[in-house]
């Protein structure tokens, strides 16, 4: 099988063609030649206005719900969603039923994803059954394919358990992933605690619930000299805390969601449960600090926090609606539409590709000759307006909205998946 990509600008800091506009000829999943102009025939020709190419994007925190919650999402529908969003690799959270706390569930997930263009990398749980009491068999899961460890949507509240987990993963240079949230301070809260929550009469979740939990984890990391990734940071103080921790030499990285970069808590005036997420959407000052943190590299990468919910879970009173957004398919458009005038495109693509691959030691190639194909194609000239999703669920408040930027498709080996 041969593929010819015409007039694509390369965004890949590890490529000798970085920032060049080139033609790329691919045969049997290997890049054969790259040049300003190639006169070649191919089975598939790809071209588009404003076309760009980078090494494949990675979503580091996605919930595909299987096993146990297949009415919300399956691994197959989740991977179709990932491909549509430009992701060639995904880390899946362990909040399934049964939970990903043993090698058998890790192997089940890998088996279900076999042959798909998108690679799945399971995140194993830190605690048995995600109960926050005793450590799971992380080494065994790591040996059988788990790339990191987290209790997913249920952050570890027990400081001693977190300490033991940080010490345990050092044996195999493992990484823990944690959402920064103190459950006692966030309990009963529905949105960010502030002026908007007061005016709307809704119980709030203070930024302190995030920063207190983050401070504890930073100090535990300092004590253990281990590796920690904080995902879903939402407030300005968290950006400052992580910036300072990095300056101190701690092995800490972090990620932010597309919706925390795009929205502020004024959107809650709609009382639309589609915007109910955890951590909550916070103030405009917080949003601006997150954008600045992404720009200067304090925030390493993007995590879609893909969390599908069936219609019944969202179409109810705000208080009882489930948390989460399903924005994996238009993550790039949300990001580009929001930050295109503030964050350089190279930094944005780096946060989607190179950084997550480095943090979780995923072996991906580069846009250069003789490398295996693992690429994302996207356009900065075209627009996205989704009116339907590959995902089984539709809890995406950005549907039917015209956004700048579009994912053209992904290439992985001999597999080509292009969006309409």
C-alpha cells in the first residue's frame, strides 16, 4: 500500500523537516521519501488546505468504560472516537467493573484493542478495587502492559497509601497519575466556589480542595524522590505550585483539559449539566493562568478527560447529574479555537504528542525517512462543526459549534483513517 501526502507542514521537533512544507511518500507503513515536491503515484493521496503533520497524538486520560459500563462506551467506540480526534495512542483509566487492579483486566483491555489503528495503554489502579485502602499489584500489572498507575476519578485520599505507592513504583521507574482533589473539601460541591456559585445559589468547590491535595502530593514526592503526573489542574495557584516544584528539581509533570482552557465559571449560568465536571470549571483568571502555563511549558500536556455519560446521566437536575465531558473527538478544535493567538502551534502540538510520549515512555517514531508511520494530520485552515460522534455517548457541549482547526485523520502502519 502506498500513500502520498502533499504539501504538509511538519510540526515535529524531533524531525529534520520540522517547520518545512513537504510531500511525503509512504509504502507499507514506512516513510520512503520526503521532499519539497515528489512526482510519485500512490494508492491514496492526501491533501488539504492548511495541512499539517506531526507524530501521533496521545491522550493520557480517557475512560472507555469497558468492562462493566458498555452502555456508556466500549473500547471499540472509544478508539473510533480517539481516531476521529487525531489520537494514535490512548491511556485508559482503571475505573471499570471489575477495576483494572490485576493483570487479567490489563490483558483483557489489550486483547479488546488488538488490531486497532489506535494503541491502548491501560492505567492500572493504585489501590485494590480503587477502594483507597491497600496497594494493588502494580508490578504485576506493569509487567503485563500497564504504563502508569492511578485510581482515576477517585484520587487517593490516604496520605500514607500515597506515600507507599510513590515508593513502590520506584522499583520499576513507574509513574503515578493523580487528579488533585481533596474529597472532604469538595464533597457536595457542584461548581467552583466563588461569586458565580453564590449568585446561582449552588454549593461550591473551593480552589483549596485542589491546592491542598496538590501540596500534600508535592511534599510526598519530595520525600520519596519518585515520579508523579498531576492531571486536570484547574486553578492559577496550581500552576504556580507545579512551576515551583519543577524549579526545585522534583520529577513532576502535569496536564490540563481542553475545557478548562476554553471555559470559565460564567458558563454555569446556563445550569447546563454538560458543564458539570471534576475538577470544576473555574474563573477567568484561572483560565488565563492555565493558558499561560501551557504556553511556557509548566503544563506539559493535554488530557481530554474523555468521560462518556449516557443521556439519563446528564438529563436530570444539576445536583444529580454525573460528572464529565466527552470531548475527545474535537479536542484539537477546542484547543486551537481557544489558544491559537496565545500559544504557538508548535507548543500545542508538542503538548499533544512529544510530551506525553516522553512522560510515559511510549516509543513513537518521527516524521523522517525510514521511520514507521505513526502520524496525525490536521488543518489550521479548515473548521470543525461536529453534529454527531463516533462515541456512544454525546455529553459534549461543543457539538454543533463552529470551531477553528480540524483533524484530517491518522496514519498508523498501513492503516489510514480520515475524517469526512
